[in-house]
């Protein structure tokens, strides 16, 4: 005896997927990774330079650890993720100098002595 075939419409499939996601979140409510991120991690996550992260540290709810000349800066993951969501469309990507140079239109060069153009 074989089991009957059950067919689900798109709405039912969507409901099952939504409920599965809810159950998975209930089982593991903590975010991935540690709650605090370093300058390098924030820089990588936001696609910005480390200098940019340091300049915007207050906006990122920085936590300063230590009192020396270069104290450690840690940022709450929640604040970084919130900023990533709000700036996603507005933030221009950080480009390297080499990429900017490659993007320039080619320049007309001067002829080399002794050679004549056609």
C-alpha cells in the first residue's frame, strides 16, 4: 500500500517556510558570533575603511576598553547591523586606488620621437 500524494499550493508552502523560520529562531535566539565586534570586523561588515569606523565610532555606540594611547574599540553587533541596514542603499562602496585608476578613461599619449602616426 503506498501513501497518498499530497500537493501544496504556493500559499501553503510559504506558510510552512514562515513557521519553520519562527521555530528555528526560537531555538537559537542569539546572534551569530560574539556580541561585540572589533574595528576590523566592523570595517569588513560595512565595507568601509578602519579610519571611517573610528571616525563614526559614536554613531556605532562604541565601547572603549582601556585608557592607553590606543584603547581597544569594540562595537555592539546590533548597532553595526542596524547601521548596515540603514546605509545599505546610500553608502558608496569603498574602492582602492588601483580600482579608481583603472576606471579612468584612457589618455591620448604623445608620439615617441622618430615615429610618425599613420
